[in-house]
C-alpha cells in the first residue's frame, strides 16, 4: 500500500501540536489497516484525548 500525504498549516484556532497529532493518528490508523470511518474517528479521538491530557490543545468541552 502506498500512502501520500499533503501537509497543510493547521487552522488558526488549533495549535500546531494538536494538528500534527491529528495527522499522525490518521496516518497511523491507515497504516494499521483501518478502513472504516468509525475506526479512523476512534484513532483521531484518541489523539485528541492524548493531546488534551498533555495540556497541548483544545479541550473540546472537556473541562
């Protein structure tokens, strides 16, 4: 399987570290064979939780 990724700058409201965690989680999920939207969403949600816990990003309502 060949995977090409085009990196863009993060949206203005998102810290670079959080955006990079999203991109990395997505790539890792694809590399691990995730093909469904729910599997990709779960991988990205886990990345959100890790970055939130590390204090690097947006809380998404998790106070």
